[in-house]
């Protein structure tokens, strides 16, 4: 039983050894003394960097992005349902249909809530 785990343990030891050897080699062979501000600055296609590296985005951007992901996941659930629904028509399709209408209904209420709260309006 223990012999079944030997390849896994060997792979873990080799991966940890490689990671450790790479870190030690980079520390020993790296040229720390040859640093200057020009080499440490960000390279932007030959242009001098202007402004900060992290641009600030409005919270509205993240809110719209999260709503997009939410409703995109809804579509991901609708595709398999639509593919299976044709097979389910003969055997209790109404239960299957009402379950999906309930799912879409809950998401539609969430959409109306976001719309009423002004989550999709860009101008404030």
C-alpha cells in the first residue's frame, strides 16, 4: 500500500528540490550590485513611464463587472437545460420548465433590483 505513494512522494521531493535549487542559484548568481534607477524603472515600449503604475477605477466598473459575471453564469446554466429539455418533453416537462422559470425569475428580480438601485447607470 505504501509503495503506491512512492511516485507521488518522489515527485514532491523533486519539485521542492528544483524550486529550492532555483532560488539558491538566483540568489548566488544574481548581480545585485549592478542596480540603478534606469534599470529598475518600468519598461513601456521605450517611452518614459508617466503616472502611477496602478490606475484607479471607479467602484461602478467593478459593480458592472460582477453583474456581468452573475448574468453570464445564468446563461451557462441555460445552455445545458435547453439541450436536455427536448429529451424531457415526454416525461414531466412541466416540472422541468417551472424549475427553470423559477431560476430565471429569481435572476430577473435581481436584475430589476440592480436596475432600481442604479447599478447600471454610468452618470451620477
